[in-house]
């Protein structure tokens, strides 16, 4: 390894990359779009959903109190539906035509049944296409209904449950998303770029020309790794800045993050080079790159917590290298758990060395 040759090749590659608008878009501007888009989505995630209600027991005091307590949950915002204002439509038809996901029907005689301790059924209309709103409405209505049941028999609940986020009551969805989107950037930019470069350089004869220079395969690949490390750090700084100052994310920056910002590009640059080297054509290389990239993109905790997956998918996620990059950054940035991050760091470090050596072994300046 010659430092001067690595630096010279690094400068050449950097200048070419900076002149490529597509590469710059996906490396720097696309992460900005992602963090802004998801930030806007999650910042609105705590807003109450609208629950349309057809109260057939109006104006009973019991139904009015039930709806008042639903409003007080903060999870739903009650909006009364007046049948007389929608002649020719029943409640269910109106909900479907107006794309409103959830609606509640309070039957006639609700107050009388409640006073006489008689079982009464409320009807909750749901939309399978909006499972989130359905779950929120069902939980709110069920919770208030249970409270009414206790009150009817003069019972006092003895156990209360307070829901908080893991690690801190301050954490929100955007906090967990920031490390995931940094991991997404670590994966996509090096992988897609190196797969394309390794295949197109060989097709265009550029590797043959490089073989006539003193530059070694290891030096060439190291220069690419260093460039993507710098690019990753810049992208991570942008996403953290937007997350913190734009959407109030609670993440901690420390020296423990740097190994992941180095080893992540190290691994995926080497993996992209390995994938591109075994492909015979740029088209085949693109297929191989997509096969490798897309499972990791969606199953490593980038956009969705791995804990929400079925057991077999969780097992599969634990064999994906990106999972350990994202999990390690979560441990460092959210929980300050450096001890927990060492296992992730060790796994990705060993994998990086193995893939780097494999890429150098398979990579050839000239096709035989």
C-alpha cells in the first residue's frame, strides 16, 4: 500500500464523482428528501384520528359522557354524523364513499341498557386499508368502554398502565429513524456505485489501462472506501442536523459512532466490488446488486423495527450485515450503550475484512 498513490486515485475518483449529478443526488440530496419526508410523516403521527360517530341514543347523558371521554383520550377526535344531513345514505355507505377509515355507531337505548347493567354492543366500522387508524380507534373505544363497565358496577381499577418509549420517555419514531436512514445511505450509495463501476470499467477497458500503472488493486479499492467514508459522514451529518433541528430528534453524537461510519462503507464498497467482479456484464451486475441490496434495505431495521417482524423474518434479519450497522448506531446514538454496540462492531469488522480480501482475490485488472 502506497499512501501517495491512494491519495492520487482518491482525488481523481472524487472529482469524477462530484461531476456526476446522479451520484450526488442519490448520495446527498436523496437522504435529505428521505429524512424530510419521514420526518413530516412521523411528526404528524401523534395527531388524533377523526372518529365519526352516529349517535342513535342522542341526547342521552350517558352517550354524551362516553363521547366526551373518547375525546379526552387524545387518540381520537369525535365528529358527530347527522343522518338527516345525508339523506339516502346510511352511515357505512357514507364512510366508504368519503374514504373515512373508522366510524362508531352508538345504538338507541344505550343509556337505558347502561343504567340497568345490560350488555350493549357498539358497532365500530373499520377499513382494512388503514390498519393504524383501525387499531387506534379500537383501542380508544375499548379502553373507554372498559372504564364505563367498571364505573357501572362501582368498581375501582387497582392497576394502571403507563406507556413510554424504550430507553427514554423522550424518544419518538423520528429518533429511531435517523440511524436507520443513515444505514440506508451507507448501503445504497457504495453498493450501487461499485457494482456499476466494477462492471462498466471492465467492459470499457479502463481496468486494462489501470493495469499499466503502478496502482495496485488494494490501493484502488482503498481509495474508493475512503471516498465513501467521507461521503457517509457528510450524509450522516446532514440527516442528523435535519432530524434534530427540523423535527426535534433526540440522538447523541459521540466518538462511538465513527467506527460504524467507517466500517459500514468499508464493507459495502468491498461487497459491491465483489458482486461486480463476478458478473460478466453490467446488466448482470445490476441484477446481482439488486438481489443483495433490496432484502437488506427493507429487512435490516431501516424503515421498520425488526421486532415487529414475524419470528422467521427476525432470524433472517440477523444474518444481514446492515442489521448490525443500524443496531450498533441505535445503541450508540439512542441508548449510549457502547458495551452493547461492541458485538455489532466486532461482527461488521470481521465481515468487512473477509469481504475486502474476497474482493481483492476475485478482482482482476484483465480478463483471462
